């Protein structure tokens, strides 16, 4: 569709007004009952003078006497019946405005006044207000497509509708620009769908106007077009300059540039002016601006681009990397750019890229970014799961930055390098400048790390909590071997304060602790703590939150995720799925070295491996972990949980010597650690139960103590184990009740009330509880071990197995296991070619 009939003439656009403006003009010329008075307002080029000319011509034809202010210096001499026409009233002097105001005191004196929306003095404001009280103003605002079509129709010219829409968008519907665009475009068929010729013509016109307006206003228009704010050109008159740009028809009412004006500025602004704007700006430049700067070798451009990249690093690391690369093409230091690109890669979670960039940079010791390069390398190796290599990276050069030295101390502690820890803390302690929030966080962190490896760990938790809070407040988002919030949470868990650990992690996540890269790690540790607090729903929710975050998990985060999945499956899932989950994740331990901060995930793997008969796979990793805490002097706060895992391993594997060795270590640690003391007493009672001595009161007390220090699951297992070793029905019932109280499993049917079996093939032949028992029978568990795992007595486990054997018609134990494998390992009954499988999937 096109507007009006075809024509080859140039469009006549002199009277392109809005419909409302036309209506106001008709009202003014058609009302003979009072003296003509009106205010005409419009930006430069909007057609104010044409409106005045049209009104004068119309009133003259009606016999009205008209006069021009420009031809009558003394307005007091004008006849009373003459209608005074005033153009560009915003340029009138104060005395002229006073004379005009005096004339308006006579209600019979006609005045038609035109002005721009800015500037407007107080005197002119009062005059405009007086005119508006008598009649609504004639506002020459922006044009619409319908009004433009109507005008072209009256002129008998045509412009394709698609072209009209494109030109209006290009010009922001600003009247003077639309008029110029129509003249440049012409009528009839359009052979330039992108309107490049129109843009070129308008660019020259806009550039010429920018040279004629006030320099401060032109600078404001340029700033808006380049998306540069906060420059040296900006001052207290910013709002007035924006209004001046609007009055000139170059900015929109909201201060943003008209599209074609922006195009013109980008095409014509001198490079020196562009450099000056960027050097003093704080906003990121647009892609078009960056294209203008690409390849321009100038140190000012390079410095400005690096600075802009630094400001964008956290919220948009990809864009920051682009800015850094452009800075390199402008002559920035290649080594500095490599370090910054590595930092951007770290921020977006690309550890391999970050490491490759640092490796290739070879930052010399005297370089200003040497410490930052060391920090990135050390943090990357820690995230990869090689804390000892991280320690080596920090030790590779003399570190002068106290904050980087504090990071080195984290790595040293994590790898068990006690001597390096003290050396790094010696560099981190002094304050070189005034205490910033981040520097205070690192000082508190250093004190907490040192306190945590003392026999009593006195004050460690308080220091670590304060350090984590200050770190969040600092807004730091750079590389670090381990997050202060994670270290604080681990310290809380080490002291049995699970609720405190949960609060630390929740507050850290809410406060953006560590930046965007840290979010998955905080969520995973929150999931792990929720599991220990027996909040399985929150555990699954946090795992889902992690799944939703784009990008790959680091090696250590994958290990932590797998530990959470295994732990949740053991405690709340279907036991029949545990072997499948285990085989899917067990090899992830091979990809990382044990460190102090991964002892909890490692312990989950070690005990699960013992449960499933796969203990040998983790003997080396467990031995490394024991050697690590030995190098640190066996600090009770950190070693107790590892020895507890060793004790559990001994129980599950039936190895008295291993059980005894870790029990003795717990006795030693119990002298200064309440957590180790609870473990030691529970271990003693557990060992007695193994020999057949079941003291129900002692077991209940020990189980309750374990629950108080965050080991409710283990307390429930202890009670269940005791029930499995007792022949007294009341003792069995009492201990099983204790187990369920300590670890209620809403998803599992009550052991004493199994679900009725269904008569059908496949897994539906067995109740959910019998399916759990079947999976444990396949794994080679005894009656006692089955009972301990799912909190039933050995006798109840025996009854379950007898019923299963009868239902399946098994004639021997080997026959029973073969039949159970067919059911458990093919739960859908779909056979080897079907699509059956576990509903659980690791994240």
C-alpha cells in the first residue's frame, strides 16, 4: 500500500502539522467573538513561522488588521485593533517582553506568539501562561504516519508506506527532520530500501546544525549519541543543555538522541573529541563506537578501553573481554591485556582459558599485574582441584599485595603446607594503606585460618564469620582459592554449628558473595549443609538451582555435587538406585587431589564406597587426606570428621584394626574438641555393640550427642545398629524408634508395616521396602548390615528376604540373587533393549 495516488513530484511539506495543530488553527481563525490570541510552541524547524504566516494570511483575508513585532520596535504605538504577530519570542529582550506583557493587559488586543520550548525566561513564562489561559496552545509536536499520509494525499504525492515508516523511525518523528527526509527521498518507487542516500543527506544537514549551535549543547548531544555520561563536559547545567538539545530538534523530549542524529555524530565526530569523551566517561560505549575505535593506535584510547572493561568485568565479562582486545589493538600492554583477559575468563567460569592465558603471558616479577597473575593462576588450580599446585603457584614469586598473600594462605592451609601458611600470613597481616572493607576481611580471614588449626580452635568461627560478612560487603568478585563464606561455613560445621553454617551460606548467596562465578559453589555447599540438617527438599532445590546456571562446573564443584547426590540417595532415595548413581559418579574423585576443604565430600565417597564394596578405589585418596591433616599437626576441628569417616569405614567393612586406629585418634582429639568428644563416645558405644554389648541408654545418649553436633544421620545409624545386635524385642523397638526420630524418612514406608505385595511380573511383585532389601542383598549385605542401612532389625530383614524368596520361587541364595538382579537392574521390565532405568539423574 502507498500513501495517496502515484506522483513523481517532490513532496510539498511546508504545512506538515499534527491533526490537533490543524484543529487549533481552525478554531483561532473561525472565532470572531474575541480578539485572536494564541501561543505557538515547537522545536527548531517545526514550522512555527509557517503557522504564523498562515494565520496572518487567513486573518487578513477576513479583514483583520495584522502587525509584525519585527517591524514595530515600539509596541505601544500599534493600534488597539491590530493583531500582533511575534516570532521567536524566546529571543526577545526583557524590555520587549515587558512591552508585550503590557499589551496583553488589554483584553481586546490580539497577540499571536511563537517560541521554542526552551529557553524560557520568567517573563516569557508569564506571557505564555497568560495566552494559554485564553486558548490551548498550538503545539507542533512529532508527526505520525497517518498525519503524514493525509498531508501527502492533499499534495497529490505518494511515498510507499514502508518508506514512510522507516523515515519516521529514522527521524524520531521530529518535524524538521521528517521534512528534510521526504525531500531527500522524493516520491514514486523507492530503489534504496535501506535509505542510505537519505541517511547520507541527513547526516550532512545534522552535522552542519551541530556546528552552528552552542558548543555546550552540541557536546551534550554528542555525549548522548555516544552513550557517555559523567564526562568533564557535564556540569550543573546538564538538564538545561538537554532541553536546549530538544529545542534544537536534535534530542527527544526524554533527552535521548534522535536516531539519525546519533548516526550523524558517529559518522562525523573527530577522533580526538571521541578520545576525550571516552577518557572522562564512566558508561560503556556502544558497539558502533567501539567499531570507530578499533585499530586506532592511541594510548588514551587504550587506557579508556581498559578502564571501561574493568568496570564491566563482573556484570558482563564477555563484553569486558571485547573491550580488552580492542585496547590491545590500540596499543595497550599485551601482558596486562593477557592478565585481564584471564580475569574475564575466570569470571565467566572458563578455567581452562584463564589458565592458558596466564601460562602464555609469562608475567615478570616486576610487572604491575604480577601479583594478580599469580592470584589467577593459584585460584584456577584450586578450582581445578589441585590445591598443592595452587600453593606452588603462589610461592612462585615474591608477593607484595597483602590480599593476594591472604589468598596464598588459604591455598597453603588447604594443601596442608603449614610453614607456607605462616609465611603468607606474615605478608597478609600488615596494613599498607587505610583499612578498606576487603583488606579488613582478609586480615580477619588470616586470623581465623590460624585459629582453626590450633588444638581448641578458639575464636576461629567468630573471625571467619566476620571475614565472610566483610567480604560480601566489599563486593569483591575476583579470583580466590576458596570463598570466605565457604571457609566460615566449614568452620561452623567443624564445631557442630550446622544452623550457623546455613545462615552464613544463605546470607552470602543473597549478598552476591564473590560475584557470579561463586554462585554455584555457594549453592552446592548450601545443599550439602541442608542435607546434614535433614532438609532434603532444600537439598534438591539447591541442586536444581545449580543445574539452571549456564556453564560447566569446576572439578571440585563436580565432586561436591556428586557427594550431595550420593548423600541424598543414601539418606532419602530408593536404595535400589544407589549402585547406579554410584557407578555414574565414583570416578570424579580421581580428577582432583584431596585438600582440607574437600574432606567432607571425600568422607561421603569413602563411606559409600565401603557400603557398596568399592573401598579399595578410595584407599589412596583417603591416605592422602590423612597425611594432609598430619602435616598440619592433626588439628581436631579439621581431623575429627575425617577420622569419623575412617571409623565408619571400619564398621562397614568389618575391619577392627582400622576401626580402632580412628577411634584412638578421636579419643585424642576429644580432649579439646566437643565434636570429637561426641564422636569418641559414640564410637565406644558402637564398638561395644559390635561385640554384642547393647546398652540401650548409652546408645540413645550417644546417638543424641551425635545429632547435636550435626550428625543426626549417624546417630540414627548407631541406634539401628544397636537394634540389629539385640535379641530383646523391647530394646529393638526402642532403638528403632530412636533411629526414626533422629532421621525421619518421609519417603520410606514404615518397616513394621510393609506394603502388600502385588501379584504381577517385574518389580511390582515386591513392595517398595522389599525392593530396598533386594538391592542390598544383591550388594552382598548380611541381615545385620541390611538392618543397619534401612533402620530395621536383622530379624525383620530376614523375614523380608524369606518372603521375597517365596514370591520369586527361588531355590537357593544364588538363584535368588540372579532373580533379584533381573528385577532391580531392569526395574521397568523392559529388558536389555528397552528403555527402563532409574528416575534419578545426577545434575
